[in-house]
C-alpha cells in the first residue's frame, strides 16, 4: 500500500512538472506575433487585426461540451463584437480539417486557428504539455488595436465568457477615449 501511494504521488508530481505552462504575457506587453492556418488552411497573422480589438481565445478540443459552449457563445456575440470593432479568434492544437468540421457543424462565424505544434499556445502561456499529450488551456486575451495585451483571462467559464468579454471590451474602449 505504501509503495502504491508513493507511485501515485510520484506520477502526480511528474505530471505537474511536465504540464507546467510558460507565463502568460502581461497586460501592457506586446502580444506575441503568430502565423497559423485557419479552418480553410489559409495562413493568418496577428498583424491582420492591427487597428481592431482582438479576442484571442485558446481552448482544449474541437466539438467537446465546454469548447462547443464557448464557441457558440462567441458566435452569438459576433454582432456585439463587430459593433465594438472587435473580432474573436479561437486557437487549439486541432487540425484545420477538424476546425472546419467544428465550424460547419456549429455555424461558427469567426476564424479558428490550428496550432498543431502548440508553439503559439506556449508563447501565450496556454499550453498544457504532459509529454505525449498536449492541449491548450482555456484562457483568453483581449489585444488592443496597437497589438498590446489589454486583458488576460486565466480562468474562463466557457458558457459566460463571451458576454464577459463584451462587457469588459466596452469598459476598455471607454477608458481608452
């Protein structure tokens, strides 16, 4: 029994060490640049959204319950985001083909970027790496029109997050005037 507890504790410590994420970029710092393919395979760059507010949200896996709720919420807030001069963009380690199927199934109206190697997720402190298993943590960023991190969300409630972003974006825009 003692050996079993030691083995379990050792595996948990090893898992925690492997899963340790890079730090998230701090508010006010430049958003890390990226180029990733979208659901159509078209390369998309951070610079495309220069001059607009960008909601960059990382999520674990296409078509899972929490990720679907979050994506649908951003879909449903698209008009409010557009009115505020903002665009939501989702990022996970899934492939462009997986993103395309997910977007089609749920009529998503915003880009989904494929970060198959986890490079961008790592830059944003969103990569969970358990050695053979990697996935993005559910975290989000509001990036201002100049390309700086305006707000970070390390703990996201999938269903209510898009509405929270809209409210926070209104406040950020008001304080920027």
